[in-house]
C-alpha cells in the first residue's frame, strides 16, 4: 500500500512538471455527453421588478389531511439589490384570518448559477431555511429540507406561468421523500406598475 501511495505521489509530481502547470478542472461532463455549461441566471427575476396585486391561498394546516384554505389579497413589491444579483420582495396581504407581512431576500450565486430564496414574516422576525434552485425554460424550481411538527419534510417552491403582466407561485411539502407533494401556498400576481 505504501508503495502505491509513493508511486501515485511521484506520478502526480511528474505529470505537473511535464505539463509545466497544474492541471485545470472543467465543469463536470455528462455521461456520454458534452461538458455541462451552466446558464447565467442573474437576470431571472428581472421580470418581477415592480409592484403587483397579489391573491394568496394558504392551506391552514399542511400535512395533516386538512383541506381548509384561507385567502388573502394585497400587494407585492419587488426591488433590485446589488445591481440585480439579489432582490427584495415585500408581501403585504389581508384576509379573514388576519394580516400577513413577509419578505423574501433572493440571492444569486454566480459560481453555482443558482438562487437562494430566504423567507421571513414579521410574526417570526428571522429568516427561514433558504430554498435553493434555478430557472429552466421559464420555470423556477427551488428546494430545501425543513422540520414541520417535529418531522423532516421536503419543501418545493415553483414559479411558473410568467408573463409581462402576471406570474404564479406555489409552495408544496412532501413528508415521503418527494414521492408525493401537497400544495399549501398558491399566489397569483398581476402587475400594477413597473420599477
């Protein structure tokens, strides 16, 4: 074993000295396919900058078998931060179950080409676990793992049906490792004004 380690170390030094430089690492290749090229997603949320009328449906008791929903109406305001590498979403809605004030700080990672969505409500006062993901073909999908009622669950947040005047948001939970999903948050935004 020791001979193998010494031989490996010598071969690595020899390879570097012959090439004149350390080897370079490229993006991972797909099996039997081309090198994976990551798309630049830093402008993925540009469509949403501005003020929106928001209609929100929220499942009252997720992952309990309950199908009771509450509805809210209000506004969402989205502002660019860091020249578009992040944005701040402010949601304020009212309904029969009360008033919700929330924000989402979305941060773009230029190395991974992914976004982290960091949610907080004025009732809790702290940022939750970020959902992380990206956009493909006009649809954003973001995932994380959280705890609900003491049980580990998966969270999926989807942004879809994006037009210049409207967009759709859905959050779903899975308590079976992603085999099934229960939607618990549905928001439809209609544009009121641009930035």
